């Protein structure tokens, strides 16, 4: 009998230290302090001291998400990753944020391998990273296939994918499984495609034993079983780890036990890692101490249709540009904040891309088509057409929709400023960044100011922000 422990982390997004995390209690949000690299590092050391066969893998979005990472283009986290004890990782969509060459240099600096079978260098037509690795233990061999987000070129700014070509990875994964057959005792797919896509892929490709899913920030407490494959995902923001204990008999997986581990304050810190993280954060003492406003509400973006963290953003946009509507991308990342003071550092966690502001005039017919397209990217019946995050965040809009209606026929009611949308009228929209309304780039007027400054000014004028709590985006 042989035992293997697989530890999964995914979508850490630069959450380096203990922070508030949102849980639901009695149908209301509740914050508890969780996470951070020092507690994870100590936990991993403890597991490795107790078990002979341990495989610790990261599911992507490792180099982007908070001010130190974005300001340094990912470099600042390298000393922490050298001591983390990881055995491999797959890049997420945000790991391409600094461009192909920068990601290559980050990968070269890592003490563990990078895997992705579905992204190629367009100049060489070779895979940008190793398609898979084989991890050898004393009585066991594990094949780990990497599968990165397939739509970086479609959903992210153009600079993310320049020089790279992405695919869905179904055939590439199938080829890797075939090549690993007979070489390994266990096939693990380390994916950053998102839970719906990963479950679908597991139905299409035979021979995968375990899928470690990432990207969609799902907290999977019981493995999903499909086509003899276990699919799990471990939340986000370094708040959780997935722990899968597997027992092998005669070279075959005989039994397993899975646990989604919330890394709360009861977990001790690793002193060396705590010192590394302190050094990383030290240059940002000014931003961390600079209180720029208050919130009377918990700020989070843990809900699909709309969320108070994004209402702060879009209310600030609309206030600054006095238009008809304001929109922000439906991002998943960003740790929640309790009611109380908001610092400048917090704003860079709320909107780490700090995109440049734009205004845009859009006819009502084009706007409703854009919103229908967004709903299709979120709710498509085909998991491989689910390319969005959450629903576009907005201020000035009321929308009711049927999520499972056919494509292009979901919106039931659309009001702008309390009035029924006029398909022939042009509406003035405020937004920020090239990820938002990508198809309308030629019509945008950029204003040379960035989102964080707009939100700072909004909080300065308003004093305390409080989400109104009224539902304006309704699924019916």
C-alpha cells in the first residue's frame, strides 16, 4: 500500500498576509481572518514532515493582484516562492499581464517547473512551457499536465497574449494523457480553465484521474466525480488549500479522502516566510497608512450579479464623469474589506490594474447587444463559451434577465436612469481600461487619469461610502 498527499492552492492573487475573507452565515456575509503565505508555508512543512509522498501544486494567478506584485511586475514575490515548497504550477490569465518576455523571465527564476500544454510561442510554434512533468516518488510516479486559461487573447488586453497562441487544449490534453499512459501511476490535470470548463473537459478526455481546477474561485468541499475523474478547486486569495490523501494498491488508486482547508488564525506562521513577506510589504508603508475614506458596508465581490465593492467603483466613475451609465469589469479577485477605514493600499487591492478612465457614447441597440454578449459569456450552455467573470458591474442601470434563455434573448427589462432604454439614443458611458468593451476601443476617449485617483476623490467628497443594498440586476 502506497499513500500520496496532493496539496492544491490556486488564485492567490498576491494575498501575501492574513486578511479578511468572506463566509456566509444565516444568509449574510461574515468576515473571518484567513490566509497568507506564512501560514501556508508552515502548513506545507508540517505535512511534508509527516508524509513521505507530498505533491504541492499551484493553479495560477500567482504573480498579480495586489500593489507589490503589480508595481514590480511579479518580481517581488520570487523570494517567497523560493521558500514555498511548490512542486509545480500552471500560469493563470493574470500571469500573462506583463507580457510574454516578462513571464518567461519569472518562470526562469522559479525553483519549480511550469506546465501548460495549450499555449504556443507563435515565432517557433513550440509549446511556451512544458506540456507536462513526471514527479517520481519511491513507489509512485505522477504525471502532471498543465492547462492554462484558453481565452487570454479574447478576454484580456492585447498585450497579455502578444506573441502567444492559445487553444482550448482538449486535443493537447488527450495527447499528453496518451503519452503518459504506461509511464505513471496517476494522471493529474493542473488547470486554470475554471470549474465548468474543467468538468466538461473531464467528460471529453478519458484517463485523467484528478483535475486540480483553478480560475473560477470555487470552494469545492466535496470532489466532483465525472468520467472516473475527481475534480476539485480550492477557493482563492491564499485563504484555502485543497488536501487530497490518496491510497494506492497494486499501482492503482484505491481510496481517497479530501478536505478543503480554511487557513485561519489558528494556523501558526512560518517565521522565515513571515520575515520575507514583511520585507515585501515594507516599502508600501505609506500607502498602507494613508486613509483616504471610509466604508459603512462590507466591501466584497463574492456575488454573481452585483457586489458592493464594484458599486464603489462604478458610483465613483459615474460621479466623476456625469454620464448616463458607468461600468466596471466583472472581476472575481480582490479580498473583502470590513466596514471602516479604506487605505490607498486597499484601493490597489480592490482594482489592482488601476486602469485609465475613458468615456464612450454608445447607441442603445449596441449597448443591449453588448450586455447580451456579456450574459452569454457568463451563462452559456456550452462551458467552453463561458469566457467572462461575473456580470458586468454598473451604476445607472436596472436589468432583469433570464440566465438560461437562449443566447441573445436573456434580457427582459432594461432601464437607464429609471427610463426604458431607447435603442436609437446614444448613452454616455464612463469606464476604465481595455478589458472593458474591447470591441469599442476605437470609440473610447481616454482621459489620462486612472481609476484609483477617481475613487480617492469620490471618497474624499463623500466621506463614507455605503452600498445602497438595492438589487438592480435581477435574474428572474
